[in-house]
C-alpha cells in the first residue's frame, strides 16, 4: 500500500494529451491525464468512466446538453453515451477511473 502524489505525477506528463496509470483497485485503473484543446466525438459502449477535474476546466458535450466541469468536480459518463471534450484555455488535469482493460487505450488519437 503506497500513497500517490497526484500533483507530482501530473507534473511529469509532458504532452498536452499525456496519460499515466497511477493506481489499481480490483478490476479498475486510476489514471491521470493532461488534456488541451478539442477532442473528437467518442462513445464507450462497454464501460462507464469517472472524470475528476484536478486543475482547469473542461466542457463535456453530448447530444442532450453541454456541461462545464470545474476543478474539484467530477462527472460520470455512462457507457453508450457519445461525448466530446473541449478545453478552451490551457491544460486540464484529470483523474479518470475506468476498468483496467481500457486504461491502456488512449482517450483520443
């Protein structure tokens, strides 16, 4: 059992779309991500995903409405929902929780 320093790990991510698995529990991975700009539409048919904004803000767009998620807030994207992420200014640092079998996949190409 080890503690994880989120800020320290995020500072190691150099790319504006970098991703790093920092923990696991049962069949779940805990991943840190640094995002910037606009990402294409995506739909995850096999998994729910929790996105916790550590720093910055993001706009999560889906067909029903758009939701701003600010630092200190999280949102759960249910499986089967098409969505798109937009980060208008600077970087957005996320902590994502998702099933292990999907954690190695990049969010966007």
